[in-house]
C-alpha cells in the first residue's frame, strides 16, 4: 500500500530508520538510509543526505558517559584495607586508578579505653558508633557525626522569652533616662533662676496680700515695687516652666517619679525663700543623679549588654543619694524638706515704712504698726 501511494504521487520513499532500504517511485531499492553517528548531524541537499557534520560538544559528552559507565562498574568492586592510623577502610578500583594509594596494612589505632586513644583518628564509621554509644550511655539523643555538622545547644523553654523581656525593659528604662538627660540642662537653668528670684519676689504665706498691696503701690510709680512685681511674676513663670520641662523629661509623662517630684517639690511663691531654695536644690540633686546614672549605663546600652546594664544599675542605685548631688551637698545629715510649711509672716515683710509715713498697717499676726520716721512702730 505504501508503494502504491508513493507511485501515484511520485514521492521517493525514505526508510523509517537508519540502515533501512530506500525506494524510488517505481518501488526499486536505490540506496540504503545513511547511518548518522551519535556525535554528528546530517547534511541534506536536495532532499538527500550528502554528508554529516560533527556535533559540537558531542565527543566530550560521549567521553564523559563512557567514563561514568566505567566508574560505576569499578565502584562495584570494593577493596578493603587500612588507613595510615590502622583503621579499616574501604576503597574501589576507580579510586586506585585515579592515583589514590591502595590501602596497606598498618599498626591499628588504640581503641576507646586504651592508652593513646584519640577519637579524631577514628574512621567515620567508628566515630558514629562511638558517639552513638556515648549518647546512649548518658541519655542523650544520638546525632550525626559528620565533620560538617555542629551540635548547637538549645535554650530551655521560656528562656528566650525571658531574655526578650529583659531587653525590652532595658530599652524602656534607658529611653526615660535619655529623655531626662536631654531636658536636664534646661531644668537646671530654671532651678537656678528660681533660686535667684526667691529673695526678690513676694513669697510666703502672705504672698497674695502683699501682691495686692504691691499692685496698689505700682500704680504710684514706685520703681522698687515694680521690680518686686516683676521678680514675683518671673518666679511663678519659671516654676511653671520647670513643671512642664520635667514632664517633658519623663518621656511624655512616662515616669511617675519625675511627675511626683514636679508636683511635690515645685518651688513657688507660696513658699518661704529658704524653702524655695531648698526645694530647688533637692530637684537639682534628683536631676544631676539621673544624669550620672545615664552616663554610667550608656556604655552597656550601646554594647547591648543587658546583664552588665542591670548589674551597673543595681550597683548605682544601692549607693545613690540625691543629696550628694545637690549644689551645696553635705557629707552627712538629712536633706531639707522640699515642701516645708511656710512660717507665719512677720512685720519685716511689710512694705517700706518711708513710703507710708504716718500711715497704719496690720501685720499677719494682727498687730498694728504705724510708719514713724521711716520705720514701722508697734502701737
């Protein structure tokens, strides 16, 4: 049937495989199908194979395949012997053909428990057996003894979580110290202003009354009373700025200790001048102590040494005393009270008598005084 179709269409027949006969249109065998080598490609001209061309890289592939085939055959024929330490080893003909020295009998290496034993001189098979036996003896899980494996001890349950918590606590604590240290110069400057103004401003339990009297005097153009009012205003302004600045230094209100300090020890015009100075010194001592703590803990924070950070913190806290950081710190003795009750106002806090010649004025204790010759005289 195939020949009939070929004759009708005048199509020369070509064999389906190499080496098969090829027919012309009349069904006669005219040639045999060419045999194309594995490492070549046919050259076809006019529908006929006129030659072959070498396939680039084919020879190398054939050589590699032949080498692999021979290697597989040789690997199936092991050769037993001993290594340089006397341990039994196995090799094959291929390794020997590549130039590896054929194992020769040698003195055997001492076994475990014998003098001179060294586990590094054992063969991989012996090492694995040795490690597995040791692991079984000590209740450990046998592991791989490959030279490339590394046994890494794991953390006990909950340890990693505890470590992460310590790091978070250190970061939060240091953030508060950093904020306080950043605001410290401004805070200390405000405290110094408050101390300087305390002796010039209207202060004490009669501050409101004296402020009212001073307001009346200011209307008369008395320069001294104007300065008094200015000092009082500046004192109150600096006290308010101090409270705000200390809150800023506590990371937006994150430190309860600094907030309480700002409220309880805030120097203001309702305190006696001595109490204002004492309160300002106490606050300054607290600020300087936190500055010192910041400087001590900074190296541990920058090196991420959590253990060193907490150790240094505990060491500092065990011996820290804010009184030792006050401007006029004393080696011994209790610190003065920051918010001591204001003492009763005495007559020497009355306005200058020369400006009220012949006038009478009542002091805080109810005593009446008259201005005579530039002095207040008790009636």
